[in-house]
C-alpha cells in the first residue's frame, strides 16, 4: 500500500494530466479548424501538421490512469479495486505505446499487438473504471461518492458502445468521443478528490 503522501501526489497528477489532456485537445480544435469536431476523433489529429499535440494529449491521457492506479492503493482491500488497478496499469502502457508508436495500435493492420493494445486501452480501461467504482462501495470513506462513480462509469460505457456502434457510422463519432471525455474527466475529478480526502483523514487519525 502506498503512503498517504504518494496517494495524494498521484491523485493530483491524475487531475493535472486530465486538465493537460483537455487543454491540448481544445488547442487542436483551434490549430486545426478544418477538422470537424462532430465527425473526427482525436486520432484524426495525428495525421495533421500538429500531430505532436495529439501525441502529447495521448501521453497525458495515459498518465491519468497510471496515476489513478496508485491513487486507489488505499482502497485496495477490495478485490474489484485490485483488478481495476491492474487494468489501469495495463491501459496506461497500451495508451503510451500507441501514442509514441501509433502504427502499432492501428486495428486495421489486424496484428496481435494492435488487438492487445486496443483491448487494454478501450474495453480494458472502461472495465477498470467500472470495477473500481463498484469495488469502493464498501470501502470506508468512499461510500458517499461511490454511487456517483458507478453512475459515471456506466455512462462512460454506454457512450463508448454508442460511439463505436452507432455514432461513428452516422458521422458523429467525434461528438460521442468528446462527451465521453467529459464524463471521464468528471470521474477522475470525483475519484481523485475523494482519494485525497480519505488519505488526509487517515493521516490525521491518532496512532
């Protein structure tokens, strides 16, 4: 189990990484006004002159989940949280590798590496969000926010399925992804803030 100081620092890192990701994503909209925010997903910016911004956004997104894997160490008494933390770590690796070597994550190649990366970065990550949200319901200090986390996790999964299954084909994949990011930001903010609060209360307890 990580110390309270480490939990706090990683929770803050997750929040900052989410802010950086959002800022870079917004910046890409300004730098590439010709790309439709309704139809285009963030990967499309990797084919523009500002591909470096897109790569940095992916790196920030990966850092979020690596930091959250550590931030939930105080809640690791739950088996669901433990599994979720492992999935967070795997998603982080997949996202960072895809950011640095985007060709390896292209599902159109049909390669085993691409399939594994996409499994870890998409269903794996969202499964982790749900498992952690469910797992903290009985962990002291998490009861109040657990319901919100579960609701946000379910919303994220529904949006992911809707974006992949419906909105992409209808030409609104970018809109679905952007709403999905907002839900994930809300989840990270809620979870990270509570991790800090629980850690500080534990640190303040005598003995």
